């Protein structure tokens, strides 16, 4: 997993979402989205305990499945 500043990561244990604030050598600073807390950890820990959060723009439709309305005329 490549880690870049600005990416969003979800903690596997508590479900909290963090934004990658800085990447320096093997250390990463994570900024919590819900409050003012932050975490400093190693890249290897991210690979084990965090998953990237995908947005709808990235093509992940699992949260918002595509359903189209019927195009057939009523009464047909």
C-alpha cells in the first residue's frame, strides 16, 4: 500500500477515519476527521490496521449501489 498526503484511512478496530497529514521516512501523521486528535505511527502499522477509504469518484459503488428507475410506460 502506498501512502500519500491527503489520503483517508479507516482504523480497522474503531472505525474512525483519519486523513494522512504528513509522511516522513517511515513515519506517518494521521489527523482525525471527527475531532482534533492525531496519531503518529509507522507505515507498517498502517498496512496492518488501516484500510483506504474510497470515495464514489473512485468507482466504489458498494455504499451507493446504482438503481435505475423503470423506463417502461405505466400500464404496459
